[in-house]
C-alpha cells in the first residue's frame, strides 16, 4: 500500500506503465548505454530533474565482490558478444569492444529496484584477478540525470544495456591520466566485471580481457 500511495501522488505525466513491453518514445539514446532488449514487461515511476554533469573528482571506491551473481531474486549477467566460447577475450589495441550487461528477475513476483540516477549498469576493469587495482570504469566522466528512479521488474523480466569499452594502441599511460578511471585500456591483461547501479554488490565476472599490441 505504501508504494501505491507514493505512485499516485506523482503527476500523471511522470508515471509510465509499460505492460507487455517497453517502447522508446523518441530516437534519443537512453543514458547508461544502448538498450538491447525492449521486451521486458516492467512498470517505471520516474521523478524528473535537470541533467547534471558528473563531478570529475568523484571516485567510486566499491570493490566488486566475488560470487555476487544472484541476490534478492535478481541475477546479473555480463558477456562480451564477440568473445569465443570458453576462451579468454582478445582484442587488438586501438579498437573498442562491446559488453552486454543484463539483470533478470528469477522469481515469479515483481522486484523493486531503485536507482539514484538514470544510469543502469557499470563496467569495472581491474589489472589483477583479486580486484585490488581498478584501472577503468565505464561510468567515469559520463553525464547522468540525478533524478531518483524506481522500477518494478516483473517476474522473469530483464533490464539490459550494451556498453562500449575503449582500448589504446599506446603502451604507456600519460602521467596526467595515471589516476583517471576513464582512460582507455593499453596493451596488457585485465579482469572485467559488470555491476548493476541499483545494487553495486550485484555483479558478474570476471571476464579475462587481453589487449594485444598492434
């Protein structure tokens, strides 16, 4: 009852209910990555707010936990579509690659997911398998609306985004970019995780990524 009270107190123009599918209302890409699945029956309540530029000095310090693929009836899945099955992912330096991120409701009941912004997923890349040294974060320096957004994900439904990760042909990182989590991956070996912004401790990985020299 509490959720319903909140829902109907909002102006009707701010309430979107999608039954049997979600259809984009404009050609403008959604923030937080390009959707690759519009077939999830979900209902969304959103509070509008002006867009804001992310403070470049802000740094997330959450370390992605191991074995956190399932939590509270939700399952996080991350994969690289161009990767060969059962092999480490290899890519030639100087190009970018796509990462598919997805959260699925494994239960028969709707699950509430609350987001602090319109970002849905993030990609975190480490230089070691023990996740001590974060090298890259997809959401770094990107603009997201700070509006609180609440979603009821129906049983069996999914939310997904396709995110792009850059690599660099350079073998070194410029001194001024040394601590910048938005820098491209230089030749080397990395360990990639995908996280859900509704619960950063719901994650999947690692995927071993090898950036090969040109």
